[in-house]
């Protein structure tokens, strides 16, 4: 727990360093001038759009939960969404560290099986990926033919799209292939530092729990894949969320008097997001900011405006969710009167799984036995 707190402090210090470097190159006087001359009402509108994104994210997860008979109110899901966003932003390469945390907290609150909740979280993440993949492919086509960026940036963008596509396909394959799902979970057990379950000294019990979880996960995913609400409700919400993301950046750009082709704004946002997925820094910290400022400059936007837009955008979309999520986390880190039987969540998202090699051996032995039975 102490290590996690130190990492969080270092993360925030690094974030301040990034902003310090940006202010240094822009000049404090120029930054103050840009802020004073900005149109505050557009920044307020951008903030309201971000609030709308939080609401839509929560609504989408609520819709998905209802498909599997997990009924929980919007206001109970909202804080868990914030915690998930905070942990995700603190995870390298804008990773999915918030997903297992969201699943565990909601499982503890609803007393529903973890595997069912986790399936809903994975489905939620998958639905978020679909519109982003479409936008990313459109972006790469536009960038290659019409945008004056270097080959290195193009390679990085293509690499990010390939990575996202591979993860998307892996999730789908996990939903239908038992052995592949088990191998992925073993991989997570070996390398994850995000979540720990209850069988630290009993790998056999953990192995059995995981097997049950794999079957429960696949059953839940199959139910959701055949549910029409995915197509009619959840997926449209995903496209609307990404529209809000782009609209937020555009409003901030207008607030500082930016003048550029309206098509350029989503291109810069998508490219910056993709580049931010490549480094091993949490939330793409540093890479996203540098890319966004650089691309704005590339299309002729004043450096002062580009820096100011990037700073406000990252504060609203990146730092605010982290601060809200980390503020809420302690409340969910300790059992309340309703869930005093559950262990401390905060310690569970800090510790690692142990004995993973032994668990892998058990999995392999049982898989061989299963193969023999199937042959007979």
C-alpha cells in the first residue's frame, strides 16, 4: 500500500513536470495572457461535455449490466466508473487496469459472481473500442494521404491500431475458446499488479475458482453478444461518447481563438490518443501532450494557443477523473455495513498474485486430463 502511494505521488510529480516544461517553453506571461483572453464560456461548455461523457459511460455500463440481470442504480455505478477511470489513467499505456477493479467493487456491492461482472466490464470496454477503431482507421487513411507528418508517427499510429485490433480480437476469442481464455488468465496472473484474489497460499483453490470464472465469463459474454440491446442501446452510446470526446477538444480550441479546419481537430485528438498508447507511461503521460502540441503547430496553430489548449484539455479529461476517482477510492477500500464480509479492495489492487507457476502447472495437468476425456 505504501509503495502504491509513493508511485501515485511520483506520477503526480511527473505530471507537474510535464506541465512545467510546457509552461517553460510557452512562457508564463504568454500562458497568463492566453488564459485571460480565452472565452471562458467555451471552457465551461467543454467541462459540461466532459460531465456528459461521464454520464454516458455510466449509462452504457448500466445497460450492459441489465442484460445479465445485474440491476444497480445509476448513482451507485457512477462512483465506481470514476474509480475505474482513475486506475486506468494510472496504468501504463492507457491500459485496462481499471477494469478488474471496477468488476471487483461492483461484485462486492451487488454480491453477484465476479466472473459475470467482469464479463460486463469487458463487454463495456469492447463496445468502447469499436467506434474508436473505426475512427482510428479513418484517421490513418486521412493522415497518410493528406497530413504532413513523419514516417515515424505514421508507423506509431499503425502500430497502435494493430495493437488495439489484436486486443479486440483476443477478447472475442476469449469469449468462445476455453483454453485460450485460461492461457490469457495465466498471463494476467503472472504479470498483473492490479488485482489479487483470495487464494494466495492455495493455488489449487484459485485454479478451480478461475476455471469456474472462465465458464461463467463465457456464458455471460454469449448472452450479451446475442442481446439486441447491445446493438440498439449500448453501441450508439459508445459512438456518442466518442463524439463528446472530440466536441470537448473542439470547444477548448475555440475558447482560445484557434483557427483551423474543423476536420483537423478530431484527427489531432485521435492521433494523440493513439500515440499515447505506445509508451509505457501511465495514461500516455507526456507522449499525448507533446503529440497534440506538435500536431497543432504542424497545421499552423500558434504555439501558445496549442500549449494552452493541450493543458486545459488534459486537465479536464485526464487529471479531473484521476482526482475524483482517487478521492472516492478510500470509501470503497474498506467494508461498509453492507459488505463487511469482503476484504480490503485497496490492498487487493496493490498486491500481486503469487505461486502462478504452480497454478499454471495445475491448469496444464487438468487441460491434459480434459483432452483425454474428450478423446474417449
